[in-house]
């Protein structure tokens, strides 16, 4: 099995790359990542020297970069590269359109030209919009995105659907609920709350704090992606959810309690525009068809995640300060250039 994983230096991507290489001793992975603010080579440090792994720095919206990453061919493309922070999309949506929409089409075109056997589009439950107090999103739920980020992901999903139905591309789409776990950028809710609490800083809670999300540990997400990649039906959508609905205020309170920090650190701030009230996933299809189920209970997974951030303070402090970008250039720049030159020499 040889995979091209886009966005593989990001949170979910890096966890997936490391998981695949550990789970399948004969697997080979090519990681394509532009290393924007969301990509961090330190996330891939355990596998950067692995002979079965090749890192390519490049933009998914650049056809030449994608062609170079595909090299002699792959068995599947796992497309995770995306601008994903809602607040950033509200401030400026242009990068979201380039990466999430144009980048997806560039990859689809390259997959068709190269005859890639399978294309996995890793999407989000946010494309469905917002739920009331009851019910859950199914794969048949209409796409009703409410943020520029969600709209760009919905557009990407539709391009993948069109490539399957128009061109016969073997493509499958997954839509997952909110992830948490190690190596997540501290601008996202759980790592932001954990790292702020560890630093004795306020935990900013949007609005009344009663927005509901369904949380899934990133390792459970990786296992689900593996199942869909191997056995998902072409042209289908599979929802992935942890079955762990929690209000944001509950998550914040549990983090403070676990760390022994006072609830006075909670700070309610003005709600963001168009903030979806509730997400919930019906993951019955992937459970029935592919036999997948999450293994991490939320309390146990959150406790392990808190421990990870507590013992990896240097990682998140460098991310918050921005020093990680200088770090990976200094530590890995020469190595990556040498590896790239060696790969060119072998062609």
C-alpha cells in the first residue's frame, strides 16, 4: 500500500500518517504539505527518518507540486489538506477557496490523469449546518453550511461527488465530528483551553458556552479512515462520530477540574457570527457496513490528551509563540532539501 496524504503535517494528517506507518509495516506514505501556520514538521518527527515515508513541501493547488508528489504512482490519495479554522474564514475566506476548493479540483484532475485507484476526501460535519436540540446528521442530511470554511468544504465534497459520477473516479467522502488529541493546534477549543489553563490564562468561551459538539479522539478517526479507505463503497459518504455530545462549558469545566484550576478562569466573550448551535453525528452507516466503532470514551480520551499537553509543553509553547516555524526550517530544512535532491536523482 502506497498512499499520498495531503495536509499530512497538520493535526489529523500527522496522526494518520504515523498511525498507518505503525499499523502496516509494508506501507509507504508520501506526505504533501505546504507548511502554513497549521503544518508543523515536529508533528511528523517520529517518522521523518523512516525510509517508508517521504515528505514533499508543496501546495495542493499547484498542479506541478501535486504531480511531483504522486511520483511513480500511489494506490490512494487521502486528501486532508484544508484551511479549517472558522474564525479565520470569517475574517478572510480567500485562502479557504484556494486550498479547499481549487486544491481539491487540482488533486482530482491529477488523480484521473495518473489513474489513482482510490480518492478519499476527508471532510467535516460542519457542511450540514446546525441542529436543533434533537436529532443527528445522517449521510442524507442536506448540505447547509453556515460559515465560509464549511461552505468551502461543502464545495470540495461536491467536486469529489461530481468526479465520481461524471468521470468514474473511485472516490469516497467521510464527514467527521470534532476531533481532539495530541498535536492539535492550540487555536482549536480543547487544546486552547488546556494550554491556557496550564499557563494560568483565561479560557475564552463564546456566548453562553452552551454550544454542543460531538467529540471524537483522533485515533478513532484514523481507524475509521482506514476502514473507509479499504472497504468503503465508491461514491458513498460515511459519517464518523464519537457519540460524545458535550456543551463547550462542560468541556471547559472538565479541563479545569482535571488540572486543578479554578473555574474563575472561565471568561465568556462575545459570540462569533453565525455560530452553529449544535452538531451531532449518526454514524450508524459506518458501524453497520464496515464494523467500525470508537474505542475512546470522552473522559478517558480527554484525560490522556491533557496529559499529553502537560508533558509536551515545549511543543505547544513553540506553536503559540510562532517559534516552531523557525524551528522546523532550522532542524529539517537541510534534511528535506537533501532528501528531495536524492529523490530527483533516483528518477
